[in-house]
């Protein structure tokens, strides 16, 4: 292997910094032991744009629809407790005071604890098997929720739900980073993360339709919601076992040339990398978790999730306070339109990010919309104004799921570091989710000034943090540009160079 590395290095000549590209086929770049960049991070192979476009279309068709459907019902199975609340869950389980908030919190405790371990397991076992397996598990747990009869039982199943759902958002994001370039990733992530707001819309419609049934077997009212939606999730998981494949090398629907191209084009963006999928490595794991951009972006995602998860769990309750005299089905249906608007912006902002290869500007752009929405909530008691605010909030909040995950993925090098960075980002996000479960308290009803004030503060802080992180990244890139890369790498083995990850002197932060 050392001989192959030496041969690959000899085929690149460096003259006063600029690189003369004297070799480069996708097959060469895809081979283990061959680097696909020079020491400055420049790609050593040029790809045919038409071949890349054809490959992207194939990947889009084979990967995105399955993971999007799985995540749709992941989010429905998580958030349908809000719909069940309207349909009598609190009454039947005799929940009082803060019991409902406790039920929501239990889910996030296990979700947070198992976030990073689950993403490591996803890498170890392979996403093609792991993602459908945990989907099947939380589908079964969702069905089990229909048979709960007291607070202890529902808390138990929500804890289990958190364990199995912990791997979904980061696992799918990590899985897709194996297939797409940095510039392509944000929009592709949005194609499945858009299922979060759509789950709010579709979940409301589905819950309304289910509640029109007299019974489902022996189950009635809110119990039918959990049972039917859980059964659908289990069916989709079984489909996932068939359609998902771990990585390009194992994709039966790609030719050998396409497999080489898929590997090489991802590898050509990773400075110092000679293999795209390495074994789990503790040093790279730590670098992924403690990258400054990972920590900064994860804190932003934490703040954002206070709004996103709060909206998912409490939108039905907020609508009920705005339209108290409407029927339960009408209240459920009124939760749908804000989510449809949110879904549009969840795709629009990452699409702009993909076209500009910039994630920070779209991240910052959503914050003022959320701020305006919560100012409206705080300033007015008029039902139409408050209902309109939910549209504005949804339009600014949901897109950060794709943008933040794409940002941490773009700012590490190795596969292990990427898995750890995405897991860390989502773990922080779900700490925000835990906070959200206590942001709208019964004592604060019906106007929820504390919850609305908290979300105004978090959205304002997101704007400041995003701008601050961008300024730091630009400043550090200027410092890195002054380094003599040859001298910094002198005396290091190929393994030691790869272990540098984002500390590689040729690495640049991606804004």
C-alpha cells in the first residue's frame, strides 16, 4: 500500500504553490491508498459534468424517496402525541398539571443519551441495515403506545421511542454524506428534513382522518392514531431493508464506472484522504465532536430546535387557544397550512445554499422571520394575527435542520469525524427539544408569554451566533492561508496526515 501511495504522489508536481494536474481518472482517485487532492486541498481529477449529473439523478431517485418516507413517519410517530392530546389522551390517562410536559421530556432524555452512540452504530453496522432496523423498532413502540393506560406506561414507551429514533436524523444525514458533494448535500438533506414540517401538516390530516373512524379493532379515539401510524411505519421499514444500500461500492444499481465516480468525486473534496470509508477511529471521532464549527453550529441548532420541536408539540394546543370554539377535527386541520408554508422554505433556503455553496447566509436569513413571528405573538391577542404568526415562524425555523447538518458535515474531513459531528449537532438540537417541552406551560396559557418570549430570545441569539461564527471562520482561514503547508506536513506519515482532519494546514473552513 505504501508503494501505491508513493506512486500517486509522484504523479503530482507542485511549482511555487500552484498544482499541475498530471493524472486523474475517477478509477485512480477512487482506489484506496490514492489521494484525490493535493496538499492544498485542490482536486487532482476533473469530472465530466454530464456524467456527474446522470449519477446524481440515479442517487436522488434511489436514496432520497426511501429516507424521506422513513423520516416522515419518524417525525409523525414523535409528534403525534400533540394530536392525541386533542383527542383525549390527557383525559383517558388522567394526566394533570405538568404530566404532559413530563411525557414529552422523557422522550428527549433517551434521545440525547443515545444520539452519538447510535450514529457510531450506524457507521459500524452500515446505514442500509441500521436505519430500517431502528425504523421498525420505533414503529413497534408507536403501536405499543396505543395500549398505555397510565402515566408510567406512556413515559416508558416514550423513553423507548427516544432510543430508537435517536439515530434517524443524524443517521440519514451521515448516510447521505457518503453519496453527495459538499455543495449538493444541503439541498438533499432538505428533501428529507422537509418531512418534519410536512409531518405536522400530513400528521394533522392523517389524525383527522383516523378520528373519523368509529374504532380500529378494540381501539378508539387517540389510541387509533398511534396504532395505525405505527403499523404504516413498520411497513415502510420493511421496504427500506430492500431499497437502501450502505455505500456506492455495494449499490447493485450502479455500474463499476459509476461506483468509481461516486467515490472519487466525494473523495476529491477531502484533503489528505486516501480512503473515503475508514474504520472507526478515536482521534477522528474526537476531532469531529470538538471541531469549533461543530460546537458553534450545534449550539445554533440547539436554539433553533427549541422553536421547531415546540411548534411540533404545541401547535395543536396553540391553535386550540386561538380557536377554542372550533371542533377537534377543525382544530387539527388548522395546524396544517403553517406547516405547508414551512415546508416550502425548508426546501428554498437549502436550495439557495446549494447554488451558492454557502450555508451561513441562509442560516442567518431565517432568524428575522422567527423573531417577527414571536413579536406578533407577544404584541397581539387577536386570533388572526396570532395564527398568521405561526406561518412566519414556520417559514424561518425548519430550514436550519438541513443547513446545520450540512454545515458540520462540510467542515470535517474523515468519515468518522463526519459521523461524530452530525451526531453531536443533532444531540445538541435535541437538548433544545428537551427545553422546548417546558417552554409552553399550562400556567402560562392561553397567551404563553414565557414560551413566546423564550423563542424570541433564542431566534435573536441564533442571528448573533451565526454572524459571529462566520466572522471567526473567515478570520481563521486568513491565518491558515499564511501557513507553509509543505513545512507543516514535513516528517509526517500518511496516517498522521489523515489523522489531522480539520487541523490539516491545507484545510479551509467552508462558510
